[in-house]
C-alpha cells in the first residue's frame, strides 16, 4: 500500500525555483545542486498523516459485503440537491 505524500505548496514552490536556477543542465554545479536539493527535501515531513489500516474480507464474505453495500448505496437518496 502506498501512502500519498502531500507537500506544502510553499515548499514545492521553493524546490521548483531552486531546480530552475541551479540545475546542471542550465549551467549549475552538480555537487551544489545535489546538496541543495537534499537539504530542501530533508526539511519536509514525509509521514505526518496518520496511517489507517483497512481490513477487507475476501472470498464469499467479501462478495456478500460488497453486494450488500452496493444495494444500500442504491437505496439512498441522491447527494445532489
């Protein structure tokens, strides 16, 4: 299971600006670029969201549960008002 990492928009903006200015393809120093990028990436929290483990029954029990849930959703009124 992969956990999606949401970055702060300001952090993302800072990293993109740094890359545009210091990338080796546009004349930047490769060592300085790698060090600066590592420093910017180290400043963010990767796993700050809680991790939720969901158990989904398999086999006949899972199939019956999915059918029951689908029928229950069909009986609900529409969410659009």
